C-alpha cells in the first residue's frame, strides 16, 4: 500500500505552488487591489465575491463562505480527493509525490539518473538488434508489411528483442548493480526458482518516451501469434502508464505549431499516421485514457480529438475517454470525437484511403456536445419517461464534473431541454450525486480574547511567531485555546517560510480544524495587514495574567516566603503599578 504523504512534502509543495496560478488556470481571475477576484464558482452570483490572496496563499468567498488553500480548491472545484489534489499540484510543479515507507523517516528524493541511463542503453541495444541480429529479418519484414519505412522506424527508435531468454541479460546485466537496475525497470524478471530472464523476447520494441524525450519504458509487439500481443514495461519509478502517452515527444518535436492532438488506440496507429505526415497523434499505453493523460495533453495544445477504433470496444473507450476529460474542459479547451466506421482503425483508414482522407475525417470530427447527447440517446430513448429519467441519471452526474462556465451552462440547458426537466432540477440532480461539498461553518468555541486574537493574527502573519518566546511563562496559563496557540507556534517554529494557506493546511483533519479556519476568516484577506501593535498588546495582556496568577500563588503562602520569593513578589507588584500607570 502506498505510504502516507509526509507533511514536509506537502509544505514544500505548497511553497512551490502559487494558489493564484492554480485557480487562474481553472477559473480566470482579475487583479483587484492586492488580491485577485472572480465570480464564485461555488454559488451563483453576478458580482465577484470570490477573493484570492497571493500573500496568504488562500481563497475565500464572502458570499457563500468557501475557503482554503490550493489543495482545497482542486478538491472542491475539480472533484479530486486529497491525494489526487496533491498529485495534481506535484505534477504541475514537476515533482514526484513522496510517500512514507512504513515507519522509516522521510527519505531524501531519489536520483533516477541511473534508471534513465540504463533505459537509454537498453534502447540502443534493441535498436542494434533490429539492425544486426541474425533473426532480425522477420521483424524487418513485419514492419515492411505494415508499410513502415526505415526512416520512421528511426524517428520512433524502433528495436527488436530476439528470441531467447538472456539476450539483454548477458549483454547489459553483467554486474549486480546493473542486474538490480534492469530488474527494477522490469526488463529482467527473476522467478521463484531464482531464475533470471529477459521480459521481452521475440518482439518489436517500441521505446516509450516522456514529453522530454527520455526513455521511461518499453512496449513490445509479438512477432508470431503468441500472447499477449502487446506487452509493456510494468509500473516503475520512471514509468506510470496512467500518466504517460506514446508519441507525445515525437509529435511535439515534429512542429512547433501543433494546434490539436489526435488520441488513437495503438502504437502502430501513431507511427503509421506519422509516416503519412500526420504527426500530431499519441496513444495511451494499453490502458484507458485517464484524466492525467488529458491534463498532460492540454498542457501542450488546446484541442484534443479522440479517435478510437470503429468496433464496440473502441466506442466504449472513446466514451470513457470523453467522460474522463470533462473535468478538464475549462474555457478555451475543446474536445472532438472521431468515430470510425465499423471494423476500421486509423492505420487501416490511412493505408486504404490515404492521408488526405484521414485529414478530412479529423476536420469533420464531432464536437463533444453533439457526441455526448447522441451517444446517450442511442442508449436511452427520450420518448418515454423511463428513458428520459435514465438519460438524466447518466448525463447529470457527468455534466456536474464540468468546470463552471458557459459550456457547462449550455450543456445543462440542453440536457434540460432533451429530458424536459427544468434547468434548476438538472443542477440539483447533478450535485446530489456528486456530493458537492456542503459549505458549513462549524461553530467556534469562544476563546478568551487575547489567546484568540494571537491565534488569529498568527494565522494571517505566521512570521509573527518569532515575536513569542517559546519558554515564556504565560504560555503555561490554563486558558482555553492555549493548546491551539501552542500548536500554531510549533508549526511556525518548524517552518520559517510559512504562508497562511500552508499553516491552515496543517490543521486538515485536526479536531481544531473548523475553529482555526473560522478564526482566520474573521479577518479580511488584506495583504500586508498591520496587526503588529495589537499582537504585542495581546501578548502583554497574557503576560500580565500570568504575573497575576503568580502573585496570587505567592500571597497564599506569604508567611513562609524565602528571600527570593519576597523579591519576586516585589517585582511583580512593580509590574502591576507600571501597567496601571
Ligand atoms: Zn461563493
């Protein structure tokens, strides 16, 4: 099981993240004074009361009360769970999510260079085998039969894994270190009898490269009729099939002006389209298209065309890809779907009918809105109440995942028209199913004012924690809220560059989470608030309370004072007089 994500990783991630960028990428913000604002995506409004503070790394809506850090925003807006939100932020920041292993202390980030280096060696090895190996003719013949030239094989760095159990093992796995790396990369397998052998045998090899062109894994297509037809690297520290696509590096390299990317099913589709001059295609790696794939692609282009095979499996895959893509459809991004005829796939179309024909098909691909309603209509008849109810049940929750905006509004309106259910109900049905977070403010326990005030100011200005000495006696006063104050101080002590958002994030799941957040929201999100004097006054007030307590303690045993106690009492009285003056 994956370990817990360590707190310091979340702190670091939030320190690298700008809440303004994160929100602005999903919901365009306008600068307004020191803050940014927009119409709230969580309630209906015409004048913006949704405010984002860059200074505090926090957002708040004065209309409906939602608030939080970049993590909260992704959770609420993009319907992600906590871990998914962290993963999204990590991918935006270009870092791997670190997880705790059992009870080991946080491990330093691993250097993946040796793994990448080995993959490059293996890639070169397979390419060499395709050129030189005695049995490579079969592989070459296969590629030729698929209509592929040596040129395109070079672009995609195609290779060959000969038959036999130890071609790679005996060439690159000579020492223990290399063996371990090859095993970790899934290129060698050691079975229960402790026998080690090559994973890929008698296959055409396709190196899988990430956007930057680094070889992160391999796919292999069998040459004879054996199973499985396609075999990929297992998940490794470099290769995550749910996050990478095949061909993106080559597509982006082919031109700097790619307008859209076509998503197809197989490696060979990508390569054969490329050879015909359609270079902007990618394929998923033997898995359904995920939201992460879609996000990855939308970082490079603003339009995606989903083109799956013309069989029922392909149709289902297209629908699933489209539904996974809905939450990513913010303003300016579009998706179209190209449904091929029964029995066709992109490779067969381009080989039989040519590139120009395929380009025309791409140009005429169906807009997502049309595809969405047509697909559902083929499943549920709109002629009966039952059919319309079932239509609504399928469509409502899916449309609820769309980011707020005109597209979402129009899609919901269309759904209402088709099902003859009035528009507001569409919203209700959609929201109820997805359990949109109810905005509730937990009641705050009333804290004595000075402690309460200190916490509030620290939440807004975590750097003020330095103004409090951690061994001050007043911190031992038995006052409500003192535990929370100490919690805040200890978090601030650990991390010098703490933002409000990070500090509040530390209270996630804590018994005091609600109280702390409510306290924070009592102040406006104004950048550079001048709290300092009041803050020092509140500390002074607590110091006086602490002295008063000590005076009372001393008075109780006045008859038996030692010399030190006598002089301590005098000092305490003097303080009292000074405070009065
Ligand atoms: Zn709101």
